[in-house]
C-alpha cells in the first residue's frame, strides 16, 4: 500500500510538473494551496529566465508565447486527467473493443500534447532562436527533476532547497 501511494504521488507530481499554472490535485490528496502554486510558478519563471539567459527584450517577446504554450498544455493535460479519473477502477471491466478505444484515446491525448509542443517550438525558435529553445527544454526538464526530487525528499523527511536555489518557507509558515 505504501508503495502504491508513492507511485500515485510520483505520477501526480509528474502531472503537476508538466505545466504551470499548476492546478492539478489528486482526488484523495489534499488540495495544493493557490499561493504555493503561484510560488512554484514564479520559481519556474525565474529559473527558466536565468537558465536561458534571456535579455529583457527577449523575455518581453518570449513570456507571452510561453504562457500561451503552458496554458494549452495544461488544458490538454486537465482533459486527460479528467478522462483518467472517469476510467479509474473500470479498466478491468472493459471489453476488448472498449479497451482498444481507450488506448486510441490515450494516444490521441499524447498526440495533442506533441502537436502543441511542435507548434510552440516553431514559435520559440522564431522568438528567441534555436539555441535558447534547446536551453528552454533542458531547463524545464532540470526544473521538473529538481522539483520532483524535492517532493520526494519532503516525503521522506529530508528538506532541500527548491529548484534554482530559491529560499523555501519553513514548514511552520516562517
């Protein structure tokens, strides 16, 4: 049971990490406070800006495009999460035909995600160039990896700094 909960927490974290604003929550998990989501979003923005070494002019062009990209990804992922929740506990009872349709729908969600990424990759390249687009993808992976590590460490009682070395608030709110 503990292992299953750890996997569920990990999957939730990966879904959460995929985009900002981070609005996902598991049905059986506690809601994530809006101020905490905003803090993570701000940390991610600062982290990406620093890792991409964006000039003020580049940042002014980049962030509106990135925010729209992020919103489209979050909308797609929200739809996928809702579908997964609706299917929770029903997989074992599906007919072959229904299972096949579910697989096709899952692949459709993944294709939509890929299509959004492809569309915005072209926008990013036009806005900040190919080099900084590659830096963006690496910085997103690194941020997500660090955030996931921090979430895991918190789950085992080890607190570490948030991604990007930004100061984290103490658990007692101070």
